[in-house]
């Protein structure tokens, strides 16, 4: 799942419940450059409960995103949701041969995977020596039912791309945190934590980092779809029409007071609730920063309202700050994505960064 077989440029391809997001990065002497970027909305119910329901519609969206981005890359890194995967850090002796290591990883994985191993895709990554014990190594294992992996591989193939790596969404968020956000954060007290929120259409991913490690990740069933549903209900619009109206405007004057502001208040309340789940699990770790990502993050004054509600400083998580752009990205479509949808590209960015592993 995690390994590359060649060094061709990788497209980060995030297949979410509401859209397909595509990103290609290159590395320069001064950092990263955006080579290609696109977002293509998906029809309602093309993806449901993390499953691909309409492969043809998803593949068509991928083809359109590839075309609009202008990329020539054909290799992709995709991710499966954390909720359909199992990951654990295990410890094994450092002197095992590769064959012995493969066998032991499989034996250890059988303790955690509630499926027949013949039905599971399994891989591992060696993290390094175990702290305080140089004779052992820590190994991250990840597993998912093969049908879940193949469903996303197949739609990428149908969309004209070859899947080179299958990652897991929380790992992609961890990657973008370490590579993009952590180096830019102010010096934070060693005993405090940083929250990276990715508020999608149907789910919010809460990820907490402490002393350089991701110590907590949890998905909650809340997202921007509730905003869309209220627009549909109140103004008698279709799903597609409501999505366009959110992005492009044109709603009645009553929209701000009747729909937008109550939803912003609801988001702030939900974020406070999500943090309480973290505090229940880690009562001794204070939180000092919230990085706010996902399509909802761009709502006006949301970060200020969350900071007021939670007592934790909040800021917008734009992964592209400081990156240069290729000429084709500077065109109308690419610029629009960067201006309007940057915060929804966190997973795609984490996947695209796998090009430089």
C-alpha cells in the first residue's frame, strides 16, 4: 500500500464524498511549486458512507479534473478513509531478516484485523528504533479489506490514472501537517498540542499533534452538507444548485441571518464538543492552536468564532501559502481553486507530497 515502484511525478488524488480533488507538486530550491490543481464536484450519492456507489460518475469526474488541471502525470497516490482501515504501531526485534519481518508483521496483524487475512490488503512502514531499546524497532502496520482498496483503485484506473500508492487519510493529514504547517508554527510549549481539523461535507476529522507525533485522530459525523441541506430546504434548490450558490453567491438577502450565521455558530459548538472528546482521553495535554481546514474553513469569521467558543487560538489551514505556481495554475481555473478551495485540499496535498518520499 505505502510503497512506490518508480519515481514518476505523483498526483495527489483525494476522492471525497462531495468532490474529486487533484494536485501535482514539484520541489524547487525554495520549496514547493504547484504544477497542476483541480476540483470537480461529484453527483449527490456518488460516494455514500465511504463507499463508491457510482463508479462511472466518479471516474468521469477524475477525467474532467485531469483535463482541467492540464497535468501530464499519469501516476496517482490515493487514500482510503481511516474508518475503513486499521493501523497500529508494533514492536519487533531489529535483527529480523526481511522474510522473518514480513511473517511477524502478518502474525501481529492477525490480532487486530477482524477479517480473514486473505481478504485484506496489508502493508507496513519501519518507523525506527524503539525509544530506550535499540534492539527493537517500531513498525506502523496498516490494513484494510481489499475490496475497499480496489474500489478506489478501479475508479482511478477508469479515470485514466495508474495508482502507485494507496495511503490512509489520517496519514495524509499527518504528512501535510509535518511538511507544511509545523515548520511555520510559532514556537509552542513542549507540553501543548496542536489540532488539525478537516471539516468535509459529511465528516470532520480531528487530528491532534503533540511533541511532533499524532497522538489522536477521530472522525465525527458532521460537515458542510448540513449547510447545503439547509440552503436546499429553505430556498427550494437542488443539491447542485445549492453547492453553486454557496460558492458563487446569488442567495436572498435573508441568507446570512437565517442560514449562514446559525451554521457558523453550530460549527463552533461542534468543534468545542469534538475537543471535549480529546480532553477526556488526554486530560493533561492543553491545546494551544487549531488549524482549520476543509471546505467549511473559508466561511467568514469562522476561525474567530471557534477561538471565542473554545478558548483556543484558531487559524485557517491553507497549505499553499508560500508556494509558487506554474504558468498553467496561474490561469483562471487554477487560480480560482487556490483562492476559493485551498483549505479543502489538505488530503490531496498530503498525498501529492508522497512524490518526494
